């Protein structure tokens, strides 16, 4: 069966299979597309937290991206965990080589258990250099707060934060609203033209590990 599209995923590995590159592959495959990968880090984690992170050599990350794309040209790219400024720089360099226009950035910063997955220097580089190169950025509320230095308590705060991200160079922003304590979950998409609010009924479950990765891949 011919796949709908070919997607390159640049992200970290999750040993529990619920988030990270494993969740990305499952999502892309379930939606009828073909998943390629460039692994940025190997983590030891489960649904409750992260035990350890081992970064992949930046040269190997570059090789994974460029060599794969020489053979299989991706229609789009999904970027997840980029844990250091060195990794962000090499990914930007690789993007310049392969020149794919449709790029979704999920700025993974903090694991559900609270472990920090990116350092402050890398956050600054992501804001200054990478955001402007992607088609869509999909932060959750804690990530949007870190990127914009804005406290988000309401739907209006989410929209205000999205516009701040656009002033940093983001073309389109989808802020995931699951962290707000409401009966319904509101995800908000802000584009150059309008604001769209997606209302969803909240599922009463503790199985939320990897939901952000899954949505951004979809």
C-alpha cells in the first residue's frame, strides 16, 4: 500500500515507548504515512519520569538526517527533543541542506515527571534561530510559559502567548491546553489570519505520557 506521505522525525528515544520517537513512529504509521527517524538522544524512562539521558553525537545526528533524505525525500519533518545548543545548531545546518518546507516543531522541554530535558542556552538558541525556520510550533502550556516568560492561566493568556511566539518568528502556533484545569481541553491555533479554538472533552485518565508528541506528529 502506498503511504500518504513520508515523514522525517528528529527526536529522542523513549525506552517505555509511550512518548518520543516511538510515539511519533506509531502515530505517523497509524495515519498511513511512512516514518523515518534521526535520533537525538537515548533516554531511560517510563510513564512516571526520566532516569537518564544520553545524547547522540551531533555529527551522527547530521548524518542520520542528510543521508536518509538523499534516498527517501520527506514530505514533512517533525522535530521533538533537542536537548542542547550543539544539537540545535547541527539540526539547523541539516535543515539547510535538505530544504524541506513543512516542519512541525514540538519544543520538548520538561518531561511529565518534571525532569528538565533542555538547558537554558539551548532554549535561547531555539527561540532566536529555530522557531523562524518551522511551519508550526506546538508547545504545551508550561513550554509556552518558558518560551514567552508569560504566566498562562486563561484561554486569553494562551492567545497572548501565541502572539508573542509569532513576534519571535513563528509562522503558526498551536498551544496545547491540557494543563489548564477545566472540564474541557482547549487547544488554540493562532495563524497570521485568525485564531481557532478546538474544544475537546477531557478524558479522566492518568495515561497522558506522550500525548504532546502524538499530537504534534499527527
